[in-house]
C-alpha cells in the first residue's frame, strides 16, 4: 500500500521528490514512557529553531506524508497514522483513518483527513504524539500543510470554484489551536514551502515561482517562467526548477541571485532535499543523492525507491511497487524495514 496523495503535480520527464521536514517547538506536556521521549525532550530544551529540531529548516508542505521530531517519526501507511522511533522501535498506530498529510509541532501532530465534500469530518486536525486529544481545526481541504512559529500554513482547495483560476487553491494560515484563521493569498497555487523566514509557492496561472512574507504581505517573483507541470523545489537556500522557456534545469538563490544551469551526470536535479542534500530524480525512480556543499553525487540506496520523504533527520523510502517502506539516515545508510504489505 503506497502513500496517498490527493493533489500531485508531476513532470512528464521527471519524478519530483518533495522535502518533508518536521516543525519545532519547546516541550510542553508529558509524553508516553518510551526510549524515544528522553532524547526528544532533551533536544527541546536546547532548540529554538523555527521549523525543525534538526539543523534543517527547509520544509515543503505538498506531499507531507511523513514528519520527524527529535527521535520520533510519524508517517501514513495503509490508512493508518503510525509513530515509530528512529531506530525502528516502539511502533504505535495512533489513528486509523484516511489521512493525506502530516507534520509535527511541539507535542502536536497536525494532519489532514481526506473525505468526500459532503462529509463535515474532513479537514485539518491536531492530535498529541501519544494519540490523545484528537481535535478538528477546520473542515477546509488542504493540499499542502506546514507549520512555522505556531502558525499552520496550508493551501485550501475550494471545490465550488475548482475551475476558477483566481481562487481555487488559496493560501491560508491559522494558529496551532485553530484560531485567527486568515486567507493570505488568493489564486491557484501549489508547491508551498518555507525556510522559516518566508513562504515559497508556485503560481499555476502565471507559471511563475513566488516568494512571500509569512504574514501575507506583498510577494515577489523569484522565477518568472517555470515549465508547465514541473514543480520547483527548495533546498538549503536554493530553488531548483525547470525553466519554462528553454526547458533546462537551473538553480537560483532564494534572494534572487546566482541563477545558474544545474545538471549532474546527465540527470537533472529537479528534486529537493534538506540543508545538506538534494535527492535527484531520473525518469521514473529516485536513487541519486547530491551533496550541496561537497558537489558530489552518488547512489542513495541499493534499490530503486519510488518515493523519498525527508522526515526530520531521516528518510522514508517506498519501494518501486509500493509494498514496502524503509527508514534510513539522510545519506541513505542504516536501512530499516518499517512496513511490508
């Protein structure tokens, strides 16, 4: 059984990998007594980072099917929300439901429940990392989900205006308790990401990539022309994208400088990664890792994963036919089989 994705934008030449990092906050409530909690609480005491308790601040919300916090990872598998420690121990099924996206903020797991339009139980929820206090925050459909500094940012899909390119996919935010819900940007957007300081997203109508303040102020155009159906990705202060004019792959800094062609070993880098790596895509499968600082590229794991998700300081890799899920370090080492169906 593979991860579920209700809104996915793919490029015909490449499979895009979406970065998933966890969200951060200080420890507030007692957690279940298991070996992972001691390390997680210890990290909370020394961390004040905005979006993650690892050194990695880049975060994408489009395909948020796994998230990491300290020594804990949560992920979606076979209509279950599952928690596990990063060494593969203490596996716990927290919820059984049709869940589309998930991230962690402090003691809370934020997730999106998938349901038909007439079902009022659909929408964004929060639940504690032990599975208690499950509360609906909004019935809006979220096609992207991330959290920064106590605010949940998401792209809301409006089924009533699905053909309206001016307001079908709009960007919203609300506080972690569901209050102060605000529409920030109205349009037809996807690829919502953050570096903890700004929002980055793709304007599907104008086919451009935008940078915007977290509070909903005026946005700027970072990439004026992006190839149709190819998602730009954010990693370590760079945006990787396929140009809409010459269809070549480039990267550009998030301040708009140093735009340059970017390809490696005849495979264009169109995936994303954490603050150390970019996970590269071939035509169908993803099995390359590029060290941003070192400039070196190599095979990631000894099999062809269909999907790669970054969850905190670890990777979750789904095999080619979607029947197995593996846990690994960010560099591909220490593979652990988590699920098989």
